[in-house]
C-alpha cells in the first residue's frame, strides 16, 4: 500500500568515479598551464588552459555543494557532457600546436603532452557522464537491463549443486 521507494544512497562527489576523473582533469590542466607559463608559451595556450581550469573548478564546486540537486531546471549531465566534448576539442588543438615545439622548448612539449593526457581524461569523463545518464534514464523508464557478470557464466549456465554434471 505504501508507494515509498527505497532511498538510494549516493556517494559523496569526492569519492565517486566522476569526482576522481574531474579532479584528475583539474590536476592535469593546472600542471599543463603551469608548464606553459614557465615556458613563456603564446598567450592563447595559457588563456585556454586557464579558462578550462576555471570551468572544471566550477563543476567541481557545483557537485561538491550539491547545487545540481538544487537547480533542477537545468539538465546538468548534458551540460557536463557538452563541456567535456568542447574541452577535449580545445585542449587537443592546444596539445597539437604545443607539441610541435619539441626541438626548441622542451617545457612547452611537456605542457602539450599533459594537455593530450587531459584530452584522454575528458573522453573518459564524457563516457562516465553518458553511462550515468543512460542508467538514470533506464531507471526512470523502468527498463530492466540484463547484466552479464562474466563470459564464463554464459558458457556453463547450469552451475550449482542441482545442475547436471558436465562431461570431463
């Protein structure tokens, strides 16, 4: 008679996969910006990485303070996904341009390779956000998903004490 659904326990942002990926993105982008500043890179490299640091900090603060749950009128996962894609594009351009300076300025090359690593982490972040969005959408629609734990279970589905014995 009670239509009370069990309360889902949420992990704090700092201990979730999404939190770890965002903090890794932040660390890589800050380090890359630091190398660009030390190497006296062209200003657009520093400005783009600085802007990305600001946006990543915004999302981290948003999720830590749980403001995404307060402001439900904006679909935050889609905004996060869009941010990850745009960040990946901008940082890949910066990485490619910075890594062309390998022979002249080594610190610029290191900053570019860190940007490239941040691009990979952005893609992982986009995958995590997409997976979370799909899971929430399936739960909202009430779609049951068949989960396969391992390929070995499919090979021998009848295991257990009551199962027939396999030929040796």
